[in-house]
């Protein structure tokens, strides 16, 4: 993979020298995006991209039904078709997670999210696309499949991190739509096969945030694609918007099922598979619902942050625990991140200001 990355960069540099301004117009936004990478904290990086994000062309081609196909398209996009490197093999390890949505005393709405995993590093991607909504998304760099101990450091790796334009695990857009994907509770994969465009679970997060302003629009987008599991297990979506609507989207026998709920963890919530995957002594869902009900569904930002942090996972042997926590303000679109339970080091980003 390292050899492939070096070849890509060599091709790009030669093109810049030969074509000059034309090459800069082609690769300039990508180069600027790569150069924007900043390490914020241990296990947390940030980058910003402005320009054509490649997603419209992906959908015109019919999308992609696997992480490998989508990764291949991402490599083509990054090289602008001048070079086709070997396709990375994204990770397929299951993960944990939890979300909670609540109304603020001022009438706003918040969503909190923990991402729990064996190991990894978070990449925050702030995308201002030529077409579509501005968004801030997060991805675990281990899922890129670029090799063990890979980090977005040095120009070559920073450039490759732009693969995140096509994959996300959670995020918020400028309209206050928030989306997070979580494990659903069993190993039943979803693979819909119709004439609709194809997307995987993580690619659909970017698709929704780019194109939907609220929950209803996000659901319409999901109904308009064929969904495919990309980690070999069931996943579901927690989706909320600035109006306070909060749902979980699950797939049962390849059929999409929507259930209204303020909290989501790692078991099914729909009636057809209610509580499937709920493990003994996993009290996170009950704890979140208890906090929500104690306050009548109304929580300050401090209160919701405390609630979501209370179910974050401490590291232990073979498990790094909560890799990142995010608290999203849906009424005034912004997000605050905490890396690896470093609760004294918040990083806040606003949308719609650029």
C-alpha cells in the first residue's frame, strides 16, 4: 500500500509540472485538503475539504455495493483517473456505540454519540462541497485498510485520508441533521437488490448528510438506494434533526423499518426483532432512557454531555473503549468532540460559517 501511495503522489507531481495551472485546477482542492490535516489530540485528527466531493459522480455511476468497490472509486477520484492503485481492504470488525437525543430548555435539540471500538484513531472531516450541504463527519482510520498503524501524517497519508469523502460513521450537516451508524445486535447482513443505486452503511452516512435537510428527507434517500452491510454484521442508524424528530432505522429481512426513539445502543429496537442482541449486564440503553425520562426529555448541553459520557466505555485489555464522543447541537449546527475520554479537552466546530 505504501508503494501504491508513493506512485500516486509521483504521478500527481509529474502532472502538476507538465500541465501547470490545469493540473492545479484539477488537483488543487485535494492538495489543499491534504495540507489542512491537523492533529488535535491523541487519537484525533481534523481536515477540511472544499470543492467537488466526487459523490454526485459516484451516484451517477450507480454507487457501489461493497466497501471494496467504493474504495476503488475513491482511489480513482483521488488520482483523477490517471492511475488505478490497488484497492485497500477496509476493516470488518464490529464495534459498539450509543446515542441520545434531547430537547434543550431553550427549545433546541442535541444529539450525543459515543463510538466504542477495539482500537483506532478518529479523523474529523469538514466538507464544504460544490454541490450539497456542508457537513462534519468522523471516521476511524483503521477502516481505510491502508495497513497496520497507519496514521494521517505526512503528505502522502494525508492525501489518502481524503478517502473519507465517501465513508463516515457519524456526523452533522449545516441544516442540523445528525446521523450515526451503530451495531444493531446480530450478524444478519443487509443486501438489497433492485435497480436502485447501491451504497454501504458507512457510505450512506455521507450521502444523507450531503443531501438531506431533515429526518424525512434522509429516510426518502434511504428508500431510494439499495443498502448493503459493509462489515459483515447488522447495523442501524440513529437519525435526528433540528425539529426534534429522532428515529432508529433498522433492516429486517432486507426491509427498512423506522422506529421513533431518543436513545440507541447495540440491540434492535423495532417490534419485529425487539431486544435482539441485548447482552446481559449491558445497561447503557436503560441508563440513557432513565436520564431522558428523569428530565422529561429536556436536557441542557451539560446534562446531555454528562449523560452520554456516563455510558462511555473505559479502556481495558484488548479494548480501547470509547474512541470519540461527540455532542451535536442541531438547532445551531455545531459539534463538540472529546477524544478517548479526554473530557477536559473539548474541540468545537461550527457549520454554516464558511
